[in-house]
């Protein structure tokens, strides 16, 4: 039966082939006749029919034949293709009428306007910039399909793989159309799970902490790291590679990264396949050089790695950077440091030899800046640590990029080098992408010191593109209100000198001292850098201070200060700062010296000096120890110091004690009088609390020690002591999407009977 079935199939196929051949033979006369219609004879004229917007002369310009030429089927076919290729016509037909060639065209419509419907996550402006079609442009379905794909790709880059886009064409008169892209954005495509195959040294959880992509969870509603992003996965490959190389796995490889879309198309399952290889340690490490007068022994202190330690690729990079910079400081501007690696797989050792050679002598021919539409060139150029004609230095170029980024004027700063006009010349091209520098912000918060607070700030950080900073703010809290106008020119007279002024008015209720204080005045200031991390600022301040609303039962010292005084003072601040960041620093140190002298006219004469600093040291992974201290002293110059000019301790300055809770106090009224001298010392340990890193929670343990004492002579009965006060406590900080939140619980374990204590100190604020 099987054989019979096969035999029956053959005749059926044969008859089909025969029929097809007969049909083709039957068409041959018609094909020959069609060809003969457009062949033979001379073209006497070319008539254009159907053209409305497109001029007939334009249509003829795309033809490959002209009147007076013979009817050539090849050229006529080429003319047909040429007309279709213009994109101007939806249909083109050619026919012969006697010795005339008739060209009948159907024009593509013109786009009247383009609209978008259903797009909530992406603004119309972004979509309009993405699509290629524009109003008053010829409509073609090919371009529409291309724009559909571009919009879908835009949504996929935002993690919305379930998005759909349809094009709706609305016919209008005069062969015009409205084009509407109907968008169904769909939900964001989340990461359901992240799996690792081949990892033996580290758990899946440890590796998930090292990559930027994260699994979806309810607490990530304000984060986008759990949204699928192919570019982020590419970055994750690099993060994993760096992590393993820092942990000694020099042979580490990522074999594959697979992202599988779940059947419901709502999430992805990501799988990394790894090959860890063995863990290596550093073997012999040495330095060699071919440069005369350069002693390798003098550079051994620049090696950050040590024999016997676990291999760490970042230590190799740091050593190369250190050696390059040290050689440059010794007068060798052109050096090339290359690590020679000898891998002993049996002993699992990596021996390193850093070879210092003479590098090519390369100079900066030109620095080009691109992308700055609003910001002036000179604002960017003055942040460069290199100038045209200098010997090229990679570390100075990197520092230049960091300084430009720190301006806060640009979303991205990209620097790249290109060959110059000569072999020893190169070009530095800096591409920037500007961002908004004007802010209208509203702030709200609460603190245990000031109560509820709110502010409105209008600020332009890049005024007229010149880098100038102007700010106007209004702040009101439970105990104070402030109006402040400030202006800063960062490069006054085109020099590395900042200059500016402040105008202010502050009204504060000092409940702890039974009076209200109003300050109104202005400050002129100028600052400059001695070097990269050392900055000096000078100020002149003229202000009027008014002490009002003094309680009837207030201290005699407070009543003595009632009234209005004019203060004219000169001050300076000197700061050395190497911290990695100003808030929640993890490493580095900061030192501050401040001095103010009042008495250049006015009614008040005093000398106030403060000296403080902090040191941040990582002691374990993501655990930082901090020691901070500050001292201060104010003395009257032939005058008694006022209560408002002295120092108050407590609250954030000495946790565990109330605001102005430490220092001289009137024994009868309980008013805080402030001290002429003070000191504080803090020991603190900050650490993660086990929550996901992206939540930015940090816990801490602390101990504060300090005292404030000393007042000028008075008949009042004052309780005063310079004995140290001490507190211990715990707390946490959270860099929330709504602003920083700080909560501390402090217990005063050493105190005086007249001190005021406080268990909880917290603050919360946000801008929106």
C-alpha cells in the first residue's frame, strides 16, 4: 500500500507541471505584444497625467527617456523604477498612445499633522523627536512602519516590552492626511528572578548585590532597577567581571547572559552562566625602568598591592596611576607604565613586574567643546587642568572631567582624544549634554529643634550661561523665618576667584533664652583655592541685631542685651576637604578654621574663633568609623559678649541633650545664656542595616562628649561648669526619595543637674 501511494503521487505532480507549462506558453503572445507596445518608433512627446502638487517638469526630470528618442523597453522600465524611488508617488503606470508616452502618477498624500494618543509615560516632545515623519512631508507606508519600530524601541528601552503601536491615517481634502500613532504602553516588564549558573565561591544573593539589575519587590516601587533593560544587563556583565577580578579570580569569564520573557509577557527571567576559575594571590611584585636617573626603589611606596594578598585587579590599576603620577612629579612627563603578568596556575600566583618606559611625547594641540548650547565655552574651559600646548596627562584630563561634572550644569560629560595634525599632537574633544539649571523648589519637613518648617527657593545656577549662581529663598519654621538673596560669580574678573554677596533677614524665637532675635544685613564674600582641596573664603558682614519681646521674668543678662546693635565684622574660613561626599561620607577628612572679628565700626566688638575637623575611615566592607571634634572661643574686645554671640550646645551638636541644653544657665529663670568656650568630640560607627542597598539605609552607634562654659561678669545667679558631658546612642539615616531622614536616640550618661536632656533628635525634609 505504501508503494501504491507513492506511485499515485507522481502523476499528480506531473500533471501540475504540465499545466503550468501550458499556461506559460499561452501567456507568451501577450507578453510579446506588451513589449511591442513600448518598443518601436520614436517618442514624439511625454504627457504627464495625475500630477497635482508635483510639477510635470519635476516628473520628467526623473525619466530616463526624452522626446526624440526611440521607445526602449529597458529605459522605460528604468524610468518606472526611478519614479517609484522618489517616494513621491503611491502608483505609477506608463502606456503608449500612438507616438506619445503617457505617464500616469498617483501622488502620495502630504502629512497635515502628526498626533500621539495613549502616551502617558513619554511626552509628545520626545516622541516627535524620535519619529522621522514630519508635517508637510510626503506620507509613505514604509516610513510609517519605520517610525512604528522606532517608537516601540523607545518603549523597550524603558522596559515596556508589552507596548503596542498602531498608525491611524485620517484622509483630508487636497490629498492630505493626519497621522495618529495610537499607543498602548502596557505595563513595565519587570525582572521576575535573576539566576546564576557556575558560581561556587559566591552565593546568588552576593552576586545580585554586585549588579545594577535587581529582582522586582514591593519596596522598589520608586526604583527602576527591577525593570528589564538590555543596556543595564551589559553593564552588569562589566560589574561582575570587576567584582571577580577584585576577588582574585583572574580567569573569570561570563559564558552567556540569557533573558527569557515569561509566557504572560509581563516579566523576564535572567540567567548568568559563569566560569569562575581558581583564585589567585599576588606573588613577586617589582618595578623596572629604562629611564635614566629614575630609581625604581624610590617608587616602591606607590605599590598598593603586597605579596601574599589576594589578587585584586583594581590594585594593579591604582599602582599604574600612582607610578605615572609620581614619575610625572619627578619631572618625567612622558612615561608608559605597563604591568607584565606571569601567571603560575599550579601555585595560583600572579607575579607582577611594572615596566616604566619612556612614552611617546604627546602635546595637547586643541581642546574642542561640543554640545553646549547655553553655557559659554569659557565656563567649561576654566575647569580644565590642561591647556592647549601642555604635555598630555591622562590623570589631569580625568580631573578636568570631574570638575566639569561637579558644576552640575550637564547631564553627561564625555571626553575623548583623537590624533592631531602631527604625530606628537592630539585633540581633546569634550561633549556635554546640558540639563536644566533653574530650580523652583518647595521644601517641607520637621525637626526636633525647629519644629515644622517649609521654604520656597528660586535659584538659577548658571545665570545667562556664565556659571553665575543666584538664589532667593523664603524659609519659615516653628521658631524662625528667613529671607535670603545671594549671588555668586565663581570666576571674578576671569580669575580663579569667587565673589558674591548675601542679603538676609532672620527672625528667631529663642524660647530657651526668653527673647526674640531679628537680624537684617548683608555680606560680601570672596574665595579662592590654594590647591585642589584647600579653600580660603573671606567675608565682610554688616548687620543690625535687635533683641525684642524679652520676658518680664527673663534673666538679667538677657534684659541687658535688649535693644538694637549694629555689627560690622570681617571673617575668614579655611577648609581642607578630601571627603568622598559631603553627606554620609565614607572616607577622607575635613579640617575647618573660622575666625570673625567684629568692631570695624558698629556697636559690637568681639573675636570669635572655631576649629574643627572629622576623619572618616572604612574599617570593614561598607562599615565606616568616624572621629570628629570642634572647639570654639569668643572674647569681648573691651566689651562684654552678648548672649546671641556666644555658643550653645545640644540637639544635633551634642546628641542626648536638648537644643541649648548644655552651657551656662540662669539658676532662677532657667534661661540658657550661652558659653564663651566650647568643645565637642564624636566617635561614630556607621554600617548597613541589612536592607537592600538601593534603599540607602544606614545605621550608627555613637558617643558624644562636650561642654560649653564661661560668661562675662554679671550680678545674675548663674550655674556654670566646664566639666565634660557625655552621651551614647544609636540612630539611622535614610536618603529617601523625599529627602534625607535622620533619627538619633541619645542617652545623657554624664551631665550636670541644670542641663536639659532630650532622648530623640530627628529631622526630615524634602524638596518637590
